């Protein structure tokens, strides 16, 4: 059974529900681990097959969302060794393991250059970013997402659409044209903000932040590393749906993402 | 030491939302047309470092290479006409600067030297046909607050000036003493005033007399003390303050009801609040109430394994001075109350209720008052950052508008928590402190923040003077501390915990020391933000994000190790004793030595007079004949309109517990009556959270104001599916000064209003069986400047928490299916006094809504019964705006029309259609159900005021008829637009 690690600490705040989501999806071996436990050498990334970077406000988003976490991964050394956090993350990735970044965790993956990694080199070069919403404010609202059927993403296998909440102030996906072309050519965009007819849109509030090409989530070319702004762990029971008192909700959309990951690892 | 100035901005081809927003506001509110505003972040690094050493840090960590440019030691960009730079004053919390410093240390692999630092500021570049005066005006109205920030305006030809807001304190450390026996009464009061002790003559004399006690003086001599020290005097003043001791609520009051009846009341708190809870508890015979009125928050039973904790605080004065910092510290402060209840509860929700003046206020403002729109903006952003960054969902709240909140906005912040009933085999709600346990301070460091400002008057203001009156919270430091404390709690590393709020260490250690019977503090060990604090300042400082704990000596090593691992600073600052004394030392020398008993129980009781000046109720006739227009205008009025733009700024579903969200219905935009959360992953048990607040009735009779507020809170919870037998509430009183003085001639009436509100609290909590479990009061919400005085209307907030057996059986307020029958329960009466209708029409008079608790309780139980049986599709309470507003909200939220026969409304007296539509009688609920449940519902409501009044329709029309005449007919989307547009763009 796959071992799953949910990272926490320094302002991450969705770790509990990410663990619940994994457990509901069938994970038997999942745990929340504080970054300091890895830095202390108490826990090692290499013992796991699936890492979740949950949402939150890492270091208060003070230098821009997730920037200080990238700084920490790049420069902080793991106790009693020369290895830095980023080195242990690299060997984790190179083993073919899975990573899922949600909201602040997505911002981290993007700014650390873990995804989209269009050059397939794992050089941790930042190619894209997530910046302030066009509206200029933080917003909590549910959005319709269209899944790109041609993307290599293993997390969205067999899923056409998702309905999930976004809760962010810095969620506007942005990159230069060259990078965007590569993302499109390789189908690395996984999710797009859509209207109710499931057409990708730039129209507010369906596209809540003004993301380029309505992109809400991207992956790397292997499809094993995936990040998204909306919160799948916020819709793991039918009763999370904002209209459960008036509509019949069969299955919680967010749970499907976690199920796919575990299925892949099984 | 060198300084490096770094400018980080968005690349020129990208739009700058912050700049656009400022451009829009300057046009909207000040009619200044600016062609372009660009903003950038300035980091000033004041450390012994070269650019080469840190250029990778600057280019990778301070800057996002995809969207940012970065300039090192730049000139101004000459394509802009003016620049304005906003930075902090010395000593004001600079969260971004602090984070940048810590990130730089990670990069360098070592700590910066003491005094080396990073400071942040914001640079605004302006382009357009504008002058320096315009920029000054924009800066003062929109960009900075002189209490915490400084600003500098530059022309394009100027060079940037490096600004380093380093705290420099020139005063030497000293302990002052006062030979009080030589002080005359006048001199005592002068001392009280000059040091801002806020102690009255009787209290000063009590202190003077106590310090003449021979036995006590002999004890003091052993530690080299004679006269009272500033440390002792300040501790006493703080402990005896209104804020800490609730002197008015504990006073003996001679109350005259205005009709010749005189009554002596010994403590409002004991007579009404505490005794009502005791009475209810005696009758219940269950263990619902776990810990009430003794700890930082109230504790009730959730289920066999868990308790829940709830507390609401106010942060009014700080929010008037700096709305952002005031509200932010309000929310993170109440978080610590719950974190410091028992052994500490996990924080699971926040609530926020604000009282503001009209944000569109256009009259000239009295001096030193911020525009209500700025208060609105700042407070909301403060609560947004406080809640969101802490990962706590903000699930319930409201905003009440009345222009008497111009001088003092009210900011109520609430927090709920959950904790296992037992931790390591011991009850989690109990604290234990034994002789020899160590006093540990965890979290932030101590600065001059929040010290009562005495330093302001005693020390001349200079460039390096720290700003003390206002503080800014740091949610991330607190989040890290909370993460650590939950682990330390579960490992049993400490036995008691409380927060450092008002009064700082003096309060937190002083209170905890009562459990062991004494303490010995070594002040010099407390970590400081900067050097130069006087011993009394260290003891009294209200610097944020700190908890005080009692740690048994055998656990200290593990506690400190864990603390360090989680990047939380913890320091042993003394030990608990059983000597009976508060003993404070600084660098080995005793600076305070007082019996704890005197500190906590030496305060003389206040004696006050109250005399009620009753309002005589008189019928008011409304001749307005266009109910359609009235309804549309009411929906758009400030107290009724949608607050969606505000509410969506709060994360209301982090932690994945929120089952009924603030907005419900077909388009997720209907106003929910309350929130439902499900705190445990493996159980459908839940909590309902609501509130009631009705200051609009205070001008008539605070007795009915209080009754209506409690009824509203309960009714809201019942509408969501709440069970009245499993509810508890919190009382938060915000009053205008109720003590008569020259400046306050009607003080006796205001105190009588307070007495009456308390009488209602007793009468109605006991009738409903819904006990108060915690509360707070804030008694001096007046603004006095020269001869302008603005007093808030007496305001009482009831916040309610109820236990839900099964969240799957809860209900929302939106119409669900066409064909459903619409019912109303409760009686509509001619009760328009204080109503939104009269406010709209600018009329005063009428009868105040009176609450019939006996009938209502039966109604609430009946509805609960019907909901549990699955008969009810939607339920919504009638409150602001009356029946018509409630039914319109249900219709547009469900995207369905309805047909209503107004004549069927159960009513009392011969009411006009206007009264039927807009009267605000309490205890009324509209609900819908499928036709097939009609018989069952009729059976449940048998004998209660209740009627079938219409049905839900497929169309988009809201149609209300009376005696076969259509009196309101309107498209529901038109109504919704009226309701949504008022605050949409603010």
C-alpha cells in the first residue's frame, strides 16, 4: 500500500482535510508531517510514494505566495547531512512518485519550478507563476472546471468536469507566450475555469482571477506532478456541496482526484 | 553598516491591480483623475552585507522572475510625475520585513546580528495632470495612517531617501517609587491621570492605605522595597481596570425604574448573568455545561468524547484608531482566548459582527475620526487576514449600520474550538499549577506595543519613539505557535495555559499564580523586540502572539526542544510558588512584591445610581401606498442588503467542516440564517452558529432590545434545524458610558438601560433554557472631542452555539420546488418601532417588538420536530424588513416565484397591509413543505399560531395579494438586483 505524506508547518492550513481526503479515498498509510520533522531528519521523503502540498498561507505569503517556502527548500539543510530539502524532493520525484499541490501548494510547485518543467530536466527553473487576482481581492467561491482530456495528468483520469471551491487572492496563472505554447502543445494544462456550459472562459466570476487561457491547474509531462488552485480536499462528502440541500449529489468531486492517485500507485 | 534599497515591481506590460484599485478609489471618492498608478515594494536591508553576497536572494526570493523586475539602490523612474512612499513608524509590527529577515537568514545559513534588520515600505508612482496637494490628499485619505505609518512625497527630480524605522530608546532603565502617604487626594488623582492609570480616588486611597500596613512593609523590607514601585502601581491599575475587573457589572446599583420603584442590585453579573445560567443548569440535569464564566471561554459538551469552546471579544477602540490592525489583533486575540481555555482547544471557526456608520457618509467628519468607508475597508481586511492566514473559517457574521457608530465602530470577533474531553486521562477543561512549576512564555517577543500610552506623555516624541498605542497582529507567528502547542498539549508537557492579552504578563501570570498561590518572575529573561524597555513595561506590554504556560520542571527540556524544532520561541521567565505573593525581579533585584489576594480582591466595590427614563409607546400611522417600491428600497437598504462582497473575502470553508455556508440557494447567493459545521470526519454530529443583535430597539427600551436579540439568535438557529434544548449563548455588551458625570449628564439613564438589558437576559435565557456561558463588556464607547459627543446606541450581541445531532437533517432558507406550500408560524403585530421601514421613511414612533418566549419556545420545538421528520424544505426567519423582505429573500435565493395571501397571516389587532408586510414582530418563521406533509405539519403545529399562506411557483414572480387584490407583484431577479447592488462595488 502506498505511503502518503501530507506536508504541514509554517502557515500551511489544509493538512487535516487533505489527510481525511486520502483516508476516505482508501489510503491506509497516510500521515501529516511537519517540515521541521524532515529538517530534523525525523522523517524522510524517500519513504513515501505520494506527497501532498496542501493549501494555506505559507509564511503569511509575505514575499509573494509560497516564496519563502521555495527559499526554505532551496537553502535549508537537513540536519546531520549536506542534503538540502530540494535535493531530497528531487530524488523523490526521480523515483517516479506522485506530487499534488493545492492552492498554496500549487503556488509552491510552480514557483519552485517543479511544474510544468517543460524542459524535462528538473532544473527547478521557474517558468510560470500565480499572481494577484484581477479583482484585487481574496475570494472564496465555487467554480466549474473543464478537464483537458488530452493531458497526461494521472489525477484526472476519467474525469470530465469538476465543481470545487477556490479560496485565494493570488491565483491568476501567468507565463510568457513561449512557455504557454509549450504548455498547450504538450497538453500540460489540466483544468480550465469554465461557465456552466463547460466552456473555458475569461469571464468573471466563472474565471475568478483572470488566469491566462482560464488555466486552473497544470502538470508536468509525466502527469505525475500536478498542481491546481481549486481545493479538491474541500469537497470530499456530498454535504460539502453548496447546494446539497436542493440537489442530489452522488459523489464528491474532490475525492475522485485522490482516488485516481491511489489507484495509480496500487 | 551598509544599507541596500531594493525595489520590486510588476513588469511594465502587466496590469497592477493595487495601482488600478487606488486609481479607481481616487476617482470614486475624491474625484481626482490620475492617468496611471504603479506600485512597487521596497525592501531596505540594514545589515553588514554586500550586494554580491545576497544578489541571488534578491533576484530569486524577493522577486518573482516571471512577473517582477528588481532594481537595487534605484533612482526614481522619471516617466512618472510624483511618488509617495509609505513605511512603518518605529516599533510597528512589519510582518513582511520580519519574514524577509528570516528568509535571508535561511539563505545565509546564519542569524543576522542584533539590530540588523529588513524594513519594508510601498512606493506609489503617479502619472497625470495632478499636483503635490492631490498626492498629499490621496496619501492621507487612502494610503497611510499617521498612528502607525510615515509617508514621503517626492517629485520626479528628487532622490529617494533611505528610511530606517529602527527603535531607539534613550531612557535609562529605572524603577520609580512613590511615597503615597505624602500624597494628598488631589495629588493621588494627578498621579492616576498622568500615568493613565484610570483609577478613581477611592481606589488610589485603597492602594495608599494598603502600603502603610506595618506587617506588609516589614515583609517588603526583606527584599529591599519600601514605597510602592511603578511596577506595582501599574500592575494594580491594570488588574483593577474596567477591562479586567468589570467594575460596572460588579457594582452595587440603586435602580429606579422611572415609575417610582427602587431596587438595590448587588452586581449585575451575579444577579442576572451568572444566576440565570446556574438556574438553567440546575434544571437540566445533564452535563451540557462543562465550564462557564471561570476560564477564558465557555465550554460545553459536544458528544461523549469532545467538548466545544466559544468566545466572543470586542476590539472597538483599537479599530477606531487603526481599523486594519485593530480588527486583526481582535481576531487573533480571541483565537488565543480559545487556545488558552482549559489546556487549549483546536480553533475551528470564527465569527465577526461589525457596527459601522454609513460607508457613503457625506457630511463633514468630526476631528480625528476616520471616514466610515475606511473603517469598513480596514476592519474587513483585518478580519480577512486574521482568519484566512490562521486557517480558521469565518462562518457567521453581519454588519449593522447606524451613524452613531461614527465615533466608535464596534468590532465583535468570535472563535470556536474543539477539544477531547480528556487529555492523557485528565479533564481537558481544567488547569493545574503547582508550587515549583516553571513560568514559560511562548510565541512573540515583547515590545512597547499596546502599553497604555503612559510613555507617550512621559517621554518626548522623537524620531525613534516606538508607536505604542496601536498594534498589528502577526497571524503566522501565532499559527506556528498553535501548531506547536497542540503537540505539546497532547504530549502532556504543560499543565496550564493562558493568553497574554490585556495586561500582558501581569494579567496572565497573575491569574495563573492564583492556582499555586504565588509566583516569582524574572523580567530580564523575557525576550524583547528591542532593548530599553522599563521593567513595568515588560510586565504590562500587550505585545501579541504570546501565551503563558505552567510547565513542570521535569518536562521543561522536552518542551523547549519541541518549541525550538517548531520554530517557536519559548523562554522560562520564573516559577510559580505558594508564598501568596506576586514577586517580580529585574536583574536580581525585587521590583514588585505584593500579596496576590490584594491584587485580585483588594479592589473596593463601586456604588452607582441608575434611573430609567421610559419611552412612551404611541401608534404610528403610515400612509405610504406603494408596497412594491417600499420592498425594493428596503432590500437595498444598508442593514438588509447583501454583504456578499465582504463575506467572500473570508475563507468560510477551510478545514472542510462547513456544511451550511453563509450563502445558499440556486446561485449560491442567498443569505443563510446561520452556519452549520461538522467538526469530526467520522461523525455527522455538528454545530449551528448564529447571532442576534438589535441596537435599533435600544432607544425605546433596552429590555426588549435584549429580548429581541436573544430571540433572533435562537430563531436563526432553529431555522437551520437547531434544537433549542442544545443551545448556549454568549453575551457581549457594548455600552456608552453609564456613569454620570459633568461630561455625561444622562449616565444614570444609560446605566438603567444596562440594568434593563440584564433583566431581559435573565428572564429570556431562563424562559428559553438557553444559558449564557461566557461574555464580555466594553463600557465606554463614546467619542468626545471639544463639544462634540457621539455615543453609540446601547448594543448587546448574543452569539449562539448549538449542538446538531445530524447535519444531514439541516435546512436552508431558499425555496426548493414549485408547488411547495408556504407556511408562517408566529404572530404578526403592530410593532414598527425601530423597524427598517421607519428608518427608510425617516419616521420615529410605534410599538417595540415584544418577545413571547413561552409561545415561541413551543413554535421552535414544533419546527425542530418537523425538520427532524424531514417535512421541511426551507425555513427563514422574519427579522429586518419583516415578512415581505423574508419571503422575497426565499424566492430569489431559490430562483422561484410565489403566490401569497397576506390575509392569512396570523395577526393581532386590525393591521394594515403595510404593517402585515413590514412589521418586525419577533418569533416568526416562514417555511415550506411538500403538499403531502400538510397533515403531519398541521398536527405538529396544532394549537400554535401558524397558517398556510401560499405556495411556491415556477415563474419568476413574487405575488402578494390581500383580499383578492394584488399589492406586490415583482420579478424576483429585479428584487435580487436591488438587494445586491448597494454594497457590491465597495
